[in-house]
C-alpha cells in the first residue's frame, strides 16, 4: 500500500518504528505522516463525521480539512495527515468533536 517508485519524486524513509492504533500494534516509518502509516497498514477510515456518522478517510493530506482528526498521545484534534510518526505513539480514533484539554 506504499508508493515505492515514482517518476518525479524520491522517497527517503526513516527507520521502522512501532506505534499503536486503538490499542493495536502497527509498524510505520519514523517521520512519515501518521495517516500514511495507517493507510499502508490498511486503515482507511480515520474518523466519522460528528453529525451524520459518515466515515472519513485520508483526504487533503495537507492539514486543511478535518477528515483526519485523531487523538495522539492523549491530545485530541491532531491532524494526522501532517503529524510525523514517532516510536511508541498512541493514536486513537476520535469520537465526535474531541475533548478540549484545559491546562492550569
């Protein structure tokens, strides 16, 4: 599910890392967008719309839409299409609009 060769672009991959999606162990490459790693692992639905519960997938890939909002390491509303993957990340499907984190 990954593009290995392209006529114009070149790909440099980071080291292979492990992260967790909804408690499931998945591998990806350090520095790639979380959404790309999920897509390569077969995860096509990243969230559901809050009003009609329709599935949303990897859409704009530049951080402009809200189709990829997820909870990452406990932080809600992270756009995983532009958030870089790191070893051990905890990525969770976000339910609804997500909770706000209020710091003292």
